[in-house]
C-alpha cells in the first residue's frame, strides 16, 4: 500500500468537485480526507487522474471549503467494507457506516467495494427455484437462484410495497439452506427508508437482512457507492459464508441520475438523454456481480427495481437494464387504477430462466404446462375485455364471455394479493387449477391430459358438490 501523503495544492472547486495539483502516485477510486481550516474533516474519492492533477469528488459537498487553508490527505486505498457474520440484522448508511443502535462491528476482513463481475467460465447455470410468496412471480415468472430479474415500475406505483414483500417473504425450498437478503435503497425519501426498516424489524425479517440506505438528500457520489457496498456484503455472505443471497436494489433510476449528475459536473460528452455514454458498461459492472460460481454453495440473485420516467420502456435506464438482465416484471398503471394490487402486468412480464427452476423435484410437475395455459387464457380474456369495451358485451359469444370472466377472476384472485399474504408455490399452483376449472378439458390445449385428470379432479368435484 502507498504511504499517506498530504497536499495543500487545491487549485479549483466547482460544484462537488475539487482539483488538486502537483500530486504524485494517486490512483483512480482511492479515497481522500479533506481537512478544512477549522479542523473539520470531509471525505472524497478520486474520480480522475491526469499527470499530476487529480479530480476529487467530495462526499459531503464543497460548500464552505477554503482553497488556501485546506489540506488533502491521500489515503492510498479504495473504499472498503468491513465484513463479518455480524452484519446480518444491521442497517448501514450508503457508505457502509452503521446507522442503527447496534454494537460496533469488528470486521473479519475489509473488502474493496469495486468488485469484479463473475468470470463467465467460472459461472454455474441458474437452475434452482426461489419462492417469493407472490403468485405472479412464483406461478408465471419464477425467480431462479443466480438470476437477475428487474422490476420495471412507474412513478406512484406501489413498487416499495412489492419490494418490501420480497425482502420479507423470499426463501429457498429445501432444508439446511441459509438464506439472506441484502437491501440497498438509493435516493429514497426518509419516509420510504423508515417504512422499509420498520417493516423488516416488525416482521423479524431484519434478522436475516443487511440494509444500506442512501437518502434523497445524501450526496450523489454516495448513491453511486451504495449498490457496490451492498454487492460486496452479498459476495461475502454468498461466496465466503455459503449463503443464498437475494439482493434488492431500489431505485436504480436514482442511481443513474446520480451518475448523470457527476458526468455533467466532469463536463463529459453526454449520450442518450444526457446520460454518460458508459451507462451500459457501468450498469453491467453491477448486474454481472450476481450469479452462481462452480463448486461454491452460495449464490447471489438480484432484483433491481427502477422507475421508468413517463412509463417509457425505451428510456435508457430500463432499456439498457433489459439487455443485461434475464427478463422483467412490469407494473401496470391501468391495473393499479382498477384496484389490482400488486398491479403486475402479466402479459409483457417475462422470466427468461423460468423453465430452468421449475418442474418435478424443484416445484411440481404441472408447473410449466399450467403457466402456459394460464397465460394463454388470460391473454384471450384481455382481448375480450377490450372488445367488450368497444362493441359492448352483447356482441361477444358465450365462449368469449367465458374467457372475459376468467380474466376478471384471474386479476381479482391470482394477480391481486395482499402484501402480507405469503402463498407457497403449491398454493399458487392450486389456485391456477381452481381458476381453470371453469373450462372444459378440450379448451385446455396446453396441458397434458394426465395432469388435468390428476390436478383438476378435486376442484371439479368440489364445484359439483357446491352446485
């Protein structure tokens, strides 16, 4: 490690950036301490090194800094997180400083937060089911260990409630499996942060969780560091401690806005909508830290949450996220207006790895056929809903009305679910069979006849008794 060096050669300050000259052996990403004339200390990180000039981003902002009387101390090390098993159950700031009332953590080791994506050669293929307790995910778009499955939301939609439910309910099937949740909140309000903390504490889920909270009024550079601190904690728990870790990043749009702010301050040439041209690369360095490694028991599964400005799926943040991740869960504003909660838009949502994590021995043998039939029936029912809106319900045939009735029931009972309703995957599958029992066997073209006879019979017998 390089020795600590001090300089009093601050030449320029602009916004949150500080230029220090006549510096030798400075390295990108290393951290600095800035001692002001009154003895107070601020912190920063090196953003750029050019010959003997160093550009420093000041975490706490540059307001009140006297150029002549400030001393910049180069600490010759990157941002690090001290880790140990004791980080479970704790709440940290966006820079990894404990902000709860717990005891000081004695680190087992300190890890550079700028980790590397998993080597593709060393990756193991995701193929094991994670139960979230949410029917629209477990039943139709299953989450698989090691997968990256983002949630695309819009401003004002209840993605906070959905992510809190995920953090509270997610688990892996099977005995002897250690599971943890790492929750990173970026650029959220104090009320939202308190909601997440209270929810996990009141339900006891905090015992297996690690939280990193960056508030909306915290510095932009901290917002950029927050997901890296979270992923460093996840890598330690997964690959050093052999745990299965679910990482929730909420809200990635705020992260990208911070990236754009810093890029503008550095006077970089902007790309699409003012975002830096390296936005794709930067997101990939985060998302590709999730996965499974061969011959390692642990895994990191990632659920990035992002709000789409103006509900635009072609906006750079959701667009680039979609290229890197394996599917998306999309929340619908029209369903939210109808009172469906969570308002998951089933038809455009997709989990590209869903076939790998389901079936006999993982969930149940009927899972794949069942979600194909549910999807097909719901898609036709939505068409009938739209047709009835235009032409009137009287213009529909009896068969068309049956599909429209199915779509209404599907939204009311399958998609709509209380945020504290934790359904097992088997309850979700049985609910799907119950809803499909209104159709004759000949209508269920996507399900094997043996599976229909095995799983549908109890629901039809129940219906016949009730009638």
